[in-house]
């Protein structure tokens, strides 16, 4: 298993539970990527394909403003050009409906997959709030989201929602400011504390006897082709300055060769680095998200979404995580402070008692986004090399279910029907 985000760890957990011996190799540390700093929402009612007709209505101008919630830095990048051209082609009603029909069966099973982990050793709970609240600062503004909900419901995914006024919203979340004039209350959601949940999932994986080799960068994956069908080899080395309790004898920079019957690539936005070698031609673009945490009094007891500002907020312990942005940038580019300031500027007027000037945990992470909005899950041209990634914003919601379904494909040799639309070779 290459990658220790939520998808990689969930897959490792299921593979071991199915009777396989598993080793997880992670270039940084558990949940170092998009799994750590996201909003932690488990929202199957609104888990939908990212390419949608509204994107075309926004116009190109909205994508190049540094303050835009969806930002494309003006630069020439052949991979980005390929991604954007494919993404825009799929931003039609017909393409959205087709992709949505593939998401719905997964969404119906996604929370059940979390319950399975909870019942079998993952100590950190999922939280079921009283409601999930989408808030607006202009009368009638809720209609844009209500129309999306109606479209989702018409596609076959029921949504339980209710429009309420600003006062009713403040009864649920007293920290909302008077700027909030209306809201939509959404039921059927949960949330997690991403860092705490991923630590707990990693603990459960280790408790099974699985090794997680952190600080270990994979440099090559080879084998698994008809000419060498017996095994796959993974070349790796320990990064400078890293240590590994599971392998204390190895020093920084020392190479290691691991041999496996099957390798699963779950490396998020870095997936093409090795998947292309095994016939996966569809590009994956890093859709970078930003987040930070603040003190707020009183701390909300439920997630708050600001649809017009595209800002997602979640209570995590005694702090409030504020997240946003979809920045199509290189996954290894440094954090851009302008993105943080844009989120602050959008969210600050919507709350009272919130200290946006004393931010902690400022973070940027790369979601793996595909042009058609569908993840890549399943075998490559080699039946011994599988990929699991490209979930975009829905890696947390769909991660545990991805692990379960991919394990079924690996152990039976038959791809489950639910995974057929997500063929990495499409």
C-alpha cells in the first residue's frame, strides 16, 4: 500500500481483515496530505460530481481572480490545460447526470462503511450533529443551493432540507452574525475531526499487525506485467531526517526493495507519478484547499457552510476549523497567504465572537481532481497494480467504502459492479 491518507489506511484495514499481509509506505506521515486539513464533512446527500453546468456560467474571469473561491493561477501548464479542457467538456447537464448516477450507489453505503470501522476498532467517533446549516447573507440567495438540491433529488438521491430565517439559524448557531438572513437546514450528515480520526484509523491498522513506514518515499514501482507476473517490486528510501520505529536499523537515504503480490497506489494528487506507467492516461490535477482554526464563542455544535463564499466550517474540539478554496496549482507549491486572506474576508462578516486575527494550523493540501469528476478505483493494465484516488472533495466521505470495494476486487479478482464506472483505464 503506497499512501497513508484516509483511502490508503482504509484499504489497508480491509485488506488485512480479508486475510492479507499488508505494509503501508508513506513518504511523509499519516494524513500528511488532503486527509489532514479538510473540513471533515461526511455528507452523502450532497456528494456530487465537481464538473457541473454552473461552472460554465461563472465565466473564465471568475477563475483568475486571486480572491475567487475557484482559482486558476495564470500560467502555461500542459497538464493543467488538458485537465481544464476535459473538466469544461464535462460541465454539462447531461454529463453531470451520468456521473451522478454513478455516485448515488456509493453515497447510499458511505456512512455504513464508517460504522463498520467504528464497530471494529476505530475509536474516534463520527459525529451526528443536530443539523448541517448552509447560511446566506442576501434574501432569496438560498434559491441557488435549493435548485442544486432539487437537481440532486431528481437524479435519485433524496435530500431532507428546510429553509429557515436568520433568527432560526442563530438559535441553532448563536455565533452567526446579523448578516445571516436565511439558511437551509440539511439532515442526514455527519462529520469527523480529520487529524484525530486519521490517527485513530492508523492506530487500528497498526493494531492489526500492519506496518506503516512513515518518512519513506517510493521511487519506483515495477513488475506485474505478463513478462513478470509473479510479483511487484517497490523501490523506496528513507527521507533525510526521518526515522521509523518499525525499521530502526535503516538510516536516512538508504534504499529498500519491497516485494508484493499486489500494490495499491493511493497517493492522492501524486497518483500519476506511478499510475501512468501502468496504463492510466487520465490526468489528475491538484485542487488545493486551504484551512485554519480559530477560537469562537460560543463554539458551534454543527458544521456551517457559506455557499456564496464557498467556505466550510466545522467544530473540532474547542476550536473552529474554517476551510475553503479550490486552487488548481502544483501540489507541491507553497501556501499562498492570499488564499487564507480571501477565506478570512469571506467568512469573518458571517460570525460574531470569532477571532480571525489569531489563526492556528494554517494549511494547504491537494485534493486529487479528475476531469470527469469521478475517482479512479481498480486495477490497471497490471492485475497486480491497483489505484485508489481522484476523489476530489469526497475522499473523506468515500474513503472507507473505497477501501472495502477495492479489497473485494483484489481478493476475488472481480471488480464489483459499483466500481465499474471508476475504471482507472477509462
